[in-house]
C-alpha cells in the first residue's frame, strides 16, 4: 500500500510539472527541447517577401515588398537597391523562429491573439522558387522575443520564439541606404528657391556668403547649419526611375548645387506629397520622397536669416523706468 502511495505521489508531481510547463509556455516561455522551426522551407530559395502592418483607421497599410534578383535584393515597387545585410539579418531571425505544439486550434481565438485576417500586428508573405513553400503568416504580439503566428488557411496558432512583431519593420527605409544625397566636404554651395539665391563659398575654414550686405554681420552658426542641412538628404521612401509631371521638377521648389573642386552634384526638390517632398539628384537614377525636415534648409533658406540678429536698443541710463530695481521713468541713475 505504501509503495502505491509513493507511486501516485510521484505521478502527481510529474503531472504538476507538465501543467506548469504548459502554463509557462502560454505566457511566453518556450522549452527548446521539443521546439522545431516554424518555417520549413529553404531560406536560400526565397525570391520575395513582404511585410504588412496593422490597419490604422480607414487607410489600408502599404506593404513593404522586396524581391531578390541576380544583383541582390530590391524594393519591389521602385526597383531601388536594398541593403542585403539588413534583409538577411531579418530573414535569418524569421526562419530561425521555433515553436512547439499549437496553443490554440479554433478560429474563435484568432482576434484575441491578433492573428485574424482582419486584425493582425503583421502579415508576412513569403515567395519561393517555383512556388514551393509559399506562405502567408499572420502575427500577433506576445511576451518578449516571441509572437503568436498563424499560417493562412489554418486555424492553429503557435507561440513562436526568436522574433517579435516589432522586429518586422514596415518602413522601406529600414532596408535601404537612407543617404540619398551625401556630399561630404563641399567648398561651394548654390541654393535657389522662392526666396532667391544663396551662394556660399568656403575660404580656409570659414564660409563666406556672396552678395551679403557689408553693413550686416553674418552669423557663422546659421551658415554652418545651412551647409549641414543641404549637403545630405535622407530618403523616406524610394519612388522609382520614371519622372512624372506631378513630381514638380519642371518648376522645383529648390535646386541645390554642391561643388568640391571639379566635382559637382545637383539635386532638385519638387512638389510636396502630403508630408514629404519629391527629390531627384543627378547622381542617382531614382526619384525619392524625403521628409520636410530633410530638405527644409534648401526650400526655406533665405539671405535675411543668415545675418546676426540686431540687438535691441538699450534705454539711456540703464534699465527702463518702472523695471524692478530700476529708477522711476525719466531718471538715469544716481547723480553726483
């Protein structure tokens, strides 16, 4: 009888351990012992992928889609070259995700776990050579470096470890080189915009402003700010190679010419598209969109802003009359 009690006690303890493991697994803790890669296809055979973010409001999210060709990865919509290292780093994490048995089997659980086709944190589409292994994953938030994952067409939901939904950026500029214009050491800058022209030339270690009024003092800090603001333009989204009339390059809002010795680069800032400007550099075949702040010095720069501010005239006799600690109006201090 005693031996039976010991056996039953041991069995109960074992069941408690299993129950605790299952509970912890639902909370985001995964035991690697029985975990297997969630995506079985060969990463080397991947030809394209796209990431779609959650819908906010009535505007459908724009997919960030990339395709692999003979010369590497490119942004599908524009053909703009992607950063292969950044993409390979993300794909390695995606293909290394591991999961155990499903944590849910019913479609009724999909909205709660954010893996429903109408409500998800991320949707990831994978395309392979010959279509073998093509898949769409719906992903929802979970604890830590994990995510709830459901394959399109299936009801089962997995808790996958190794990647969080926020690792899957929906911004195209996450996966491309963002320095669209980068001219390290210009010594001659010509900016033309609606306010006129600004012509800056570097002499020694200082910048000189041509056509400046000799009666006014230039503000070196403001001039350096303009130089820093126009010699680099960071892109928000690549657009493509085709130049369309609506991009506004026939009558640009700004044109910037950067020189260093015999080296010259010119770029134009075109029309405003919502919160971004179209930009085209003669050093690139591609048109891009840049945020307002990235081209504000080119579009808004004007001569008057580069002078030192005039100091307000001081009243005779020190502090104005009526100021705390001052003399009554009209008095100029103690007289001897």
